[in-house]
C-alpha cells in the first residue's frame, strides 16, 4: 500500500512539473518568410493593360448606292494600291438615269436656243419701232413747219382781205390750208405718242424674252446638275480603294446586295483596308493607372498569337475621356478604362489587326535604387510623437501578456505605412517612405538600409504581426519562396 502511494506521488510530481513548465514556457515564435532590402541597378514601374493590334490607318469600305454585287476583284489578304477596283455593283438603273438626264439636258438646251431667237426677234422689233418713231418725229417737224407757214400766210391774206386787196375765195383757200396744216400737225403728234407706246411695248417684249431665256439657262444648269448626279451615282457602282493597304476583312461575295452604310454601320461594311506601314496596339488602361501613363513612354507589347515575341513601341496617344461602352454606360460606380495607343517600332510581318495584345508601359525608371519585395508592405495604427515620428511600444517583459490599448489611447493612433524587420528574433515595425512600384519590388526612399531583413509573409502572419512578436524563419517555405520568386523578378 505504501509503495503504491509513493508511485502515485511520483507520477503526480512529474505531471505537475510538466504542466508548470508548459505554462511558464514562452510562446512559439511566429513562422515567417523574409527577404533583404537590396540595391537594384534599375527598377522600372510598369502599367500593364490588354487590347488589340490595329493599323494606324484603316478604312471600312461601304457602298453609297444600293445594288447587287456583280463582280468582286479582290480577296482577303490581298495588297491593293490606291485607286484599284475592289468590286462592281449592277449599274443598269444608273445608266438609264444618265441617259434620261442627258436627253433632258439636250431638250432644255434646244428650248434655250428658241428663247435666244425670241430675244433676238424682240430686240429687232424694238429697233424697228425706234426707227419708225424717228421717221414720225421728222414728219412732225415737217408738219409743224407747214402749219407755221400756213398760219403766217393766213394772217397776211386776212389783212389783205380786210383791205379789199384780195378776193374772198383766195382768203378762204388760205384759211383752209391753215386748218389742214394744223390737223396734219396734230395727227403727227398722235403718231409720235403711238410710236413711243409701241417702243415701250417692244421693250417689255424684249425683257420678257430675256427672262424666258434666263429661265431656260437656269433649267440647263439644273439639267446639267442632274446629269452630273446621275453620272456620280453611276460611278459609285464601281468601288475603288481609297488608300493603299491590305484587305484585312472581306464580308461579301458576288450576288449579294450592298446596302448603303451610315456612320460605319458594321452590317453595311463590305470590306476593310488597312495601311500596314504603321501598326499600333490600342489598349484599355484602368483609371487608377492612367494618371501615370505619359506620351512618349516606352512599352513592350506581346500578342497571344506570337508567344515569346516582344515588340517594342512608344505611347503616342493617351485618352482624356473614358471609353464609352454600351454595356456598362449606365454603371457609373464601376471603374472606367481609358484608351492608350502604342505605336510599334518594328512589327513582325506576321502581325495582323485584331490580334489580342498585352502592353507593359514603363511609367518611371530609377537607377541604383533600394528595394524590397511588394509582399513586405503593410500598415499599422501606431503612436506618433509631436514631430510625427513613430513611437514604438515598450518591450514586453512577459511574452504571454499583451497589454490592451485603452479607448482614449486608440484615438491617438494613426495608420502608418511600413514594414516589419526581423531583429534578434523579434518583429520590429519600421515606417517607410515608398517610391515607384516595379514588377515585384517597390522602391524604398526612407526608413530602411541595404541588408535589412524584412518580413514578406505568409500573408496571414503578416496581417496579425505586432511589434516585439517573436518570429522565426520557416526554412522549408523560405527555400520554396526563393526558388519561385527569388531571382525571377530581377
């Protein structure tokens, strides 16, 4: 009985000691991944975006008149020169319109000739009336002279008659001659008035004939315009290449109907010609990145159809307004994209418009720059002094005890961007000032020195890490991380 008691007491002592040691043992350090702050020869800030390859100059060929396609003279992929015939439409109705317009023009020109004859006749009649009026004026002067002479003769003979020097018969003859001379003069005056009226009427007929002629001449111009329009419509049944280039798309075949296009209606597009001398990549850049993209920025473009081929280029256009997308035009809260055009320096001959492209645009470059991995970035609410410098909390005496921050003190905290460095097995928060962001690294402007060991993960551990926490490197995952990410980013 005594022996069993001793054994039981011994076991109890061992268990109690184990429990006490476990309670007093410090917590296990947090397993982390680390990297060193190092100096790179060059760091480039890159904005990546996707889009498609296109020719700088391209034309969608559309018909201006409706008609059946009776001839297609090109095939997709064919190079054409400016002015080459592309296709022909049925032209019978348009030729008929030209013939009708030509006949109408000739008829109008004949009417104009008749109007010219009418003007000439009216002018001749006017001239005849003027000549007749001139003759009447001569006759009027003769009648005036005769009347005056008859009046004088009558006056003398009246005096002689009163003196009984002549007989009554001679006096009466003189009086009759005077009356006839006066009547003749009045007749000549009446004919002058009639002649002037005839001239006015002749002038009116000349003006009317001239108006008729002018109207016929206007009709000739209208007929010529109609003929020109008919010829233009006939010419439009033959479609020619407006630029030299490559037929990148052919949508129609012989026998189909061409429909006139309005504002580049894709349904009406018969074919597309692209000038392949200048090729660009048109990409869509998110609004968060567009502010960093500048004209002239170098870029590297890759296309899905040509793997492992990098094509260098330069940004030649940066959109000032977001791309309007009918599907998302009403979604005002969603992120918007902006158009950016990259002109390719030496595009391969196999490149074609429509290829999906990805462009990496260099927005900034730094030489001999201190960098850390992007994963090291974090932020914490910390206490700052009057000069906005970080005030680290005191080192805890017992790792198992974490002093909670009072509500009044929490109001004094400010969120600061920084990293955790590993010093003597503990995590120490360092506020840092960061610069440009590269593919996998970020520039450090202040707060670190080359060779400092920074914590880069795991993400879960980095999210909950605190000042003075014990940390240790997870050797296995660290080796895997170096193999996967180490030198690849460099």
